[in-house]
């Protein structure tokens, strides 16, 4: 039975949601590539194959799904949350493979932001394949914010994260910060770390908490650790130092920092990068192919990213508690004199209760692909 246009749009949205679900399973594993999921349905609208991109050098989502059909894709509809690529990289281009598969229609969520990689939709249209674009575009672009940021600005997307009380404090006046949020929220932070290429803190956090900054999840992997430490005050006994086998740890120091301190930290497995301000650090991390960094710094680190206009997203875990007084806030700095100059953000749809706490996700306007 032929669907009405409204029914077709609803079906398209449903399958695109599934593409995003498949893609999200591999968040933090595909950099510098995007996360992509693919769904193929037959003429009756029944799903006959699914696929996802699992990492650099592996099949892209479209090819992974089509390979499951053994040349039986003729007349089908292929859904994918990002435009099929049309360039040779670690793997062959997807668009010609899709064209040769016999699919009758391709539905695309977001277009590829890299000019040299795009053109897949045009190639498919030229082959007389019906192409629909822009299905759940905003959701598809938001899902791949790290990739879009890296592609357009040659740097990772930075997400600021903090656990705060209702009055915005990250500790009491005596410095007590364990624990502001409950176990469920802290478990969710592990999920965030697992989905980012790197996690960044200031040396103050290292000295106060001695964190490991690992992702303690079943099947998880630990992100690269980055410490902003101008004077190389990180102790050689710090838990985040990698030793012989731990995750890569980068300490960012001033040019004038002690060479002896650098040698001692390098002996513990750390790398020391010198003389980088935040914009230069962002570019160097982008050059490594990192597309996402979770910033778990204290108030001064968060303020520095906001002041440098490098904050792309914000995740706050808000506990139903009030501390009061001059306790530290999640964002410090010198502050702004005029409300008109305040940093503006917009709420995302991912706000949710996590145990007894509230997780609020916000984005900085103008930091997506548009």
C-alpha cells in the first residue's frame, strides 16, 4: 500500500532515529571519522540490513550494511545519518558502492561538511537514484558535533562538565567535594569519558583530588588525559600518570617550567608540551585527529575555555543541595560587568534525571555545522 507523504516522512524519521542509535554505539571510537549508522529497508518498508562505522580503516556504515545483503539490495531504500562519501581515504568511497548496489532511494540526515569528501548525494542523483536529504538534520548534526567542529575548525569540540549544587557550587567553603552528586550521576560521567577522545583538567584538580580520569565501564576504554600545568606541579606519584602501559597523558606547561620537573614526569610516562595557549593547544590536538575533549577542570579552567570561545557544549550534573557562602563555583575567572555580555547557551533535548540528580546539556549557539 502506497504511503501518504506524511506517512512517508514519519517512516523516514523513524529509520533515521535508528541510524543514530547504531552510530552512537561507537561514539569515541571513530575519530577523526564521524559516527555513522545505516539502515536498509525493502519495498514493503521492512528492515533487511543494518550497519555502522566502527573505527578508522573499517568499512563505512553503508558498505557494512550492504555487504550483509549479498547483492540483494535492488529496489531497497538506504538510510544514513551522514552523506555517503565520494573520496578515497583509508577505505574506498561509499557513494559509488551504493550506486552499484541497486538501491532505489537514499535518505540522508546531514550533508558532509568537508568539501573534498562530499558530492555523494550528487553522484547518486546523477545515477537516477531518488535522494532525500535533511531528515532529522539538526539531530544528525548534533550527534556529530565533534566531527563537524574538527572538519570546519581543525580542532576538537570541547565539552565542559561539572557536578554542582543548586547554587552552582563545586565544593563547600572547606573544600569538601565528595560527593556532590549520587552514584548514578558519577556512573554517567564514566559514559561521557568513554565517549570522548580525551579528558582535560587543571593541575589544581590533580593536586586536590588525584584523579585517575579513566572510564570505569565494562567494555570501556580510557581517554587520553590532558593536564594544564604551567609550572609542572603535577606530582610524580599522581594517579593519572601512565607508567609503562597506561593511557597517554599530556601535560601542558609554560616555556619557563623546570626542565628537571619535566624529566621526572617524562620518566613516569607523561608527555610535556610547552608554550601553548588554549587556541594553539586546540589546533595541536586537532592535528592528532582528536575530535572531542571533555573538560573536567575547576572553575578557572572552565572560565578560560569560555573566555577563549572554545566551549562548544556544557554538561551540568545538578544535585538538589545548597551550600551557600563563598564556596567555589563551577566557573570562575574575573567575571563580566554587563549582563549583555553573558555567555549565551541553549538547552538541548538531552536533559534528564540521573538517579536523584538532574543532568542538563547545553550547546553554544553557532557551534554546529550551520
